[in-house]
C-alpha cells in the first residue's frame, strides 16, 4: 500500500491519482470537531475525523475516479477552507 497524499493545513489544491488515499491535516485541537464534504462524491469518498480508544485520526478519503472535486473542510468554529483536488487516472 502506498502512503497517503497528505494535504497540509495551508494548501488549497492537491493532485492525486485514482486509488490514492488522502490525509487532510487539521489543527490538533480541532480534529474531533472538523468535518469534510465534497461536491463530487462520485470522484472522492471522504472519511470524517474521529477518535478511538488509542488514537485520533485526521479526516481523509479515497480517490475513486478522474476529474476535479472540491473538498470543503469545516472547522469546529464554523470557518471553512476549500481544497481543489485534481484527479488523474
């Protein structure tokens, strides 16, 4: 398995290939309350940030098909940032 494509807090665009996994970084104190959504769920399948008994996980996703999708990251305070994801075959 290849490592995920890491999207840093200050990035507003990223490139990935079909089959890649995404790790969307958020501020440590915001992980639990951060949500992600996309305008193209047929291109990218997102997973929400979450905690389990032993770890905390950033939001992320899996790239499904080529195209361009916008991922919206919503922070606990209601502020948002958009990430334009360009997906190649």
